[in-house]
C-alpha cells in the first residue's frame, strides 16, 4: 500500500488523539475550527469577503461570499463544506474557499447549512437547495447577476453537491466533488481496507451517518445516496477527486465510472498516498496542493 512520507508523519502525529466519534460533539466541532490554523495554508487576501444571509426553509441561513476582484461577472461557485453533516463551518473551510475563488477568478459562495444531530436529514439538503434557488434569483447582495452556478464541496459537502446536482438538472453548469460521500446505505470495500488508522475511520463515518440519518429508511434516499440513482444521463460535467487512503474512495470511483458510462463529461483524479480531508491540511500535506489545483483548473475549463 502506497503511503506518502508526509502522510505517515501526519498520521503518526494524530495517532494518540481521540477519534472524532469518541469526542463530545462540541469538542469535535471546536477541533475542526482550530485545525486549519495549524495544518492548513494561511488565507489569501481577496477583494472582498462578505457575510450574508438568505431566508431558508427554517429561517436565516448564513453564507459567505468571496470575490477575487471588482469584476463579478460570470459563473458563481456554490461551496458546501465537509464534516460529516455534523462538524465543519464557514470558518473551517475559509482558507480553501479563498483559494478556490482566487484560482478560478470567480465568486464563491459558501453555505453554512444546518448540521446534525440537532437538524437531521433532510435539513442540510433543503438549506442547500434553497440556497441554489436564491442564487439563481440573482440577489443584489451578490454584486452582479448570476450567469450560471457550479457546485463544489468536500466530503459531506461533496455529498450535498452531488445530490443537489441530480435534483437541479440543467440549472447546474458543472460540479467539483472532493472525496465525496455518495452512498450512506452500505459500506464499500475501502471501508474495510481503511477502517482504522487513516484519520477518518469507519466508526467516524458510522457516527456521522447515524447522526444525520437516524432513520434507516432514509439512507437509500437519493437526496443522501445519489450513487443509487438508476441513471446519470444529463448530469453536469464533473470533476471528482478521491483520496487513495480513504474509506470513501471506492464510492467515488464507482460514481465517476457510472457518470462516464452514462455519457457525462468527467475529469477524475485520485490522490495516491493521501488521506481524507485534504482541503483543510494543505500545509501538513503539501502534495495535496498540486492535485487540488488541477481539480480547480479542470472546473475552470468546464466553466470557460
């Protein structure tokens, strides 16, 4: 099994810490907030970063708008953060969203959707779908009309992006899925291969799924398990990244293959020797930087 030296050092440093599923909820959330300051690259300055809200299905939903310059024309990228639908926030993914906006030269809007277990499925999905509807209405607070929308997200955020893409059809220009969760109904082979010792463990994913999907019958709902769809024909062009040492690796591979089989344009990458959660640990795992940038560039080519 190929493990990069930087990955091995990162895993050794984390080995003595409790796993996510062993922590009290608020402690896990606090650790997710603090992690980027230690393990990620510093945030790049942009022309403007604005905290906004829109009226969601259960009240105001916070969002953060990133603008790389004064020209706001062109597509807008709606980003959904990872964290198992339970942890993660606008702040935990701020540095990556800034980088995404700068490298694309486009506006990025990050969504602070409701989290489980306080707000189980379909709360996060419904907030993100409502955000898409709001964006397509071109609210004045975005600085310029929204020409079109691309979706992006990592992990659980990639799950939300894929589910929204399936529901929204031609309204989506392209999607960028970074090591996404795509099937909550079962464990793929990579769950067994990387069950323990690779940071995100099988027990962590079970904890996240139990928190977001306490009702077993919901786990086959296409709004949370988009991999179970009968067809992917007509989906937006997709950039998909899997991590080579990740419990979610195999469902990402299968999703990409099924998209290709149904005639969808796909650019697939696998970060060999790297683990889940790359966007938040780019300083600790510098090999993640070039492959993430290739993915961003591929999204830019689809939006050109």
